[in-house]
């Protein structure tokens, strides 16, 4: 599913129940375990935690994560440059 809006290139998260997450405009995978995936997004780090967490598929712009999702944490990245 492609979204077109004034927020192009901003992180976009779609959640289906607690079993499936689609993230658009991710930049890189920072960490992947069976209970956590950490993704670098524009200005943020998204953490998806739970049980049996795995990446179902990856494209250039989207990543699909599945498992028993228990939490999603969004952390603002603060630049150390002044």
C-alpha cells in the first residue's frame, strides 16, 4: 500500500492487531533478535518488541515485521551536533 501525502519520506507505521507491522521509509535495521527489532527511521529509532519477532519481507522503502507484538517504542534521535 503506497500513501501519498505532504509527509513524503516521513516514517509511516501500519499495525494490524498485535501480529503484523508495516513500516515505510525506514533507513536501516539496527538490531534483530527473536524478541526485538530496532529500525532507524528519519529522525527516530523504532523498536518493536514481543515474541517470535521476525522480518517477513523487506523492500527498498518498506519492511514487514510479524510476531506477537507487545510494544512499539518510538525514540527521537537527538543530534549531538550544535
